[in-house]
C-alpha cells in the first residue's frame, strides 16, 4: 500500500508543480524584433541590477501578499479604522513609536552614532514619562525627531551587502541582510521584554495591534500601479530606500 | 503611486549630480516660476496650491469592458479597468477626467483635479489614460494605443459602460469633459465623437495642457532623454545609479524628516546652485520612457506582436522581466510608431502611410470642428515643454477667446495652482 500512496503523492505533487509553473506551450516560439543583445552585450552593464536568485518564489510570495492584503489584512485595517476613534489610533501609533525608540537607541549605539543614540534615548525617556508610556510624543514637538535605526542598517553600516532580494510573507520587500536584522531586532526585543510579556499574556494583542498600525501607515497596495514592471520597480525602490537609510 | 515615488527618487538623486555634498542645505533659493523644466518636475509649492480635499466620498469601480476578452495569465491583475467616481449628495453636473500619458486614474494630478472639481460641486469620474497598461490590457480594442481616433473610441466605450453602471446611483444635471496632457488632446476627439453619437451631449469640454500633435510632443520627450544623458539610452542606468549614490551621500548629511511633496521643495531650496537644464531634461525624458515602456510592453504581450517578447511565447506569472525592461529603455516612441503602431494599423488599413498616421494624431486633423465648436476650450502655459514650434499660435488662432494661456508653469506644473484651478472651475461654471 505504501509505495502506491507514495506514488500517488508524488504524482499529485508533480501535477501541482506543473500547474504552478504553467504548462509548456506547444506553439512554436519565434524571435522578438528587439532583443537586449541588439543594444548591449548581456551582463556587461550591471548598474541598478539587484540580486534576485529566488525571483520565481519571490513573485509567488508577492502575489500571496496581495491576496493576504485583499482578503484579510486591509479589511482588518479598515474595520480597525472604522471602530477606533482617530484620536485613540494616534495614541496607539505613538505608543508603538515609543517602543521602537528602544530599537533605535540600541542600533544607534551599535553604529557608534552619539547624536542619533542620544536623541533616541532622550525621546524614549521623555515620551515614556511626560508622554505617558509613549501615548503622546512631546519629544518631537521639542525638536527631537525620530531616528530610524534597525539592525539591518547596522549591518549595512559595517559594510554587509544587501544579499539576495526577498519578499517576505506579510512583511513584504526585504533582503537577506534586512531579514536577519529583523530577526535580531525581534530577539533583542524579547530579551529586553519592556512590556513584561514573560509575566502576562498581552503579547498576542500587542503584535496584532502592531501589525495593524504598521499596515495602516503604509499606503502601498500590491498591483494597484497597473505597471507590468511593478515588482521590478518596487525591488529597485526598496534597495534605494535602504541605501539612503544606511547612509544616514 | 509607485511611478510617483520612483520618479521622486530619481529626481532627488539627479539634482545632486556633480555637486559637492557638503554645501547642500546651506543657501536658500526662491521657487523660480519662470523655469519650465523645473515647474514641470516640482509642481506647485504648497502655499500656492488650491486647497486639497483628501476625504472625498468615492466609489472605486472595476469595469469589465470586453466580457469575452482573454487576458494573458501574466496580466491577471489588469483584467478589469480601474476607475473611480467621486459623488455629490443630490443632483450635480458630472465631469469625466482623462489622465495624461502613462498616468492612472488615481495619479497625483488626477487626485488634484478630482479635488478641484469636487469642490466646484461636480460628480467626478476619473479615467486612466489609454496609454496606461491597465487600459491597454482591459479597455483598448486594438491593444495598440497612440491613434487618437481609436483611443477616443475606446474612451467613449468606457464612459458609456461606466455611465450604464452609475446612472441609477447618482443624479446628473449636465455632462462635462476634460483631460490633461494627451488626455486633453483625446478629450477633443471624444467630444467630436459624442456630437455624432450623443450619449452625453457634453455642454462644456476643456483641454488642459494638451499636445497639439501627439508625435511632435513625444519626439520632444524622446529627445530629452537621448540628447541629455551621456551615452543616450545606453547611459540611463549608469546615470541613475550614479545619481542615487550621490544623493545617498547628501541625504546622510541633511536633516530631512520624510519623503513627501514638500521634501522636494526643501531639498530644492537647500541646493547650493540650480540644477542644470540637462539634468532636468534627462529626468523628464526618463520618466516618459518609463511610461512608454509600460505601455509598449502591455501592447506587445496583448497583441503577441513579437516586439520585445518572442512571438508565441506565453509569459508566465513568475517570469523574470528584467531583460524586457532593459530593452525597452532603448525603444523610443518613434520606434514604437514605425515598428509597432504603423504595422498594427496597416493590418486594418493597408493603404495607411506613416505621414497620414502622424497627421491624424493631431488637433489639426479636426481643426474645422474645434474652430466652430463653441463648447470646447483650452488652458495651457506659454512655456509648455511639449508644444512644438507654431503649436501655441495654432491654439490661439483656433480657439480665440476660448483659449486661456498662462505665461509660466511648464507642462502641467501649475495644474493645482490657485489661479489655474480657479480658471478651470470658472470655465465650467460660467454659462
């Protein structure tokens, strides 16, 4: 019985794979009128090229994120916006920004940036106290602007390359370096445990609310540009944005 | 949205080409209204803009224009035409707005126009340009945009289909039509069509910064890239990559809070010296080529024309597209005209010549109609960079007192400027 079941399993996997990759066309494939090799030797000009060895998988995940957004995430964000008054939403967003200043302080320090580290630390101290657990952000009104730092930037600061481009489920565009950074930042947060998740079970609500707040702030919607090259443009924009953040 | 952010990133970067980083953000400069290139890129500073309304009651509409059309798997997300209706409570005039070359129904300029006309009390229907990939895929009959008569037919079909869907939901007192850039030119052709078919009987039509001859304008835009980037099309990626590196250096020294429209002006005001015209032209040229690449690729796949994608090849959802994108950076609109559009049009009309095609895609082809039709007006700028020699005079002569010409603003740079916005609204409000 077992081998037969295995064979059945194997063939269904193969069929599924064939469906995923698209069946080979039987029509003869001709030539294109204009090919890149008519203009330049392929591979000679690598400017703006972004390493993407997992492109087929990334594109599948890009599509997955679209469906996740359409059927779950965005409706959830909309419901949240509908139910929660704007004023409360702002307090919640400000609360998460304050928590993020721990990450900003930590990574500013790792990059040996005294000004940025000092700003983030002062912001955290002021907003946690005067700003009532970060629900308000008096530090910004006093001229202490947010310094966005994360471990991906810290790695970049010390010369670590982007590595291959990755589209993460739910999180979206990233690369190997920044994904590692995300994991390290998450690990540090769990070690510091500022909200004492060790002793309570608020962590699920915390992460859910954090996800909703973050998505709410991001106006990007998958496939809405209508450009056939949206994936390629986003890939480039992500790299450009991170290059700027690392340089800062 | 993406095109915009991309464009901004490129723009910001290119400003810093060849500039010593340490000096940036020291001196301040006033916004020069008189530079058409700069106006075209920067748009209107915040304090001169018409009040912008963000929260407008709007319905998004995904329209099935051709129920029988099989959209290739690779373009699954573009099978329906996306458009929007901003609606008033109660009876009001309805205005259709046609987007400019490559722009979608919710591009920046479309949102500005929606805000302006909504505040004037109109229902506003926003329609993507027939050159936008979504339109080419879902709503173009020929799937080869660029022939004004065909594009007008496609637009008119879309308007009729939209109206059939909306007429039970809103009360309409009157129909207006407008469009900017190529959308302005198309508005004139749609108006002529409507005079024959009489679905809407538009009482007012306004062309905003229209092209007089499509091919004159696109040739001007083509040459902005080819004449100003070292190495022409071959130098595009090097130009952008160098610009980005420079910009990263400058950005790291400055104190910028976030990327938004004002950020552009802050950067600009902080520049130690004005960017060169060549850099500004390069940028406009690149932006245009990105638009035309999207359009040509969509048309190529939809027609299986074998232009940059091999004929007969079925593009998969996960196929890498880099090589096509890179190839299209070399393809000018003129090349598209000669090797794609003309052959496609000759399939229907073998006698059609190149010159006849070009002549047909001009306001001059319907001069008699424009001359006599009192309901059509034009608003543009004397320094609009897409107008060729004699085009401005042509508009003045043809439209007489129905033409409003502002001295500065480049191409659509002042579209949301207070005076310009007031003049647009006035045009529709006056009897």
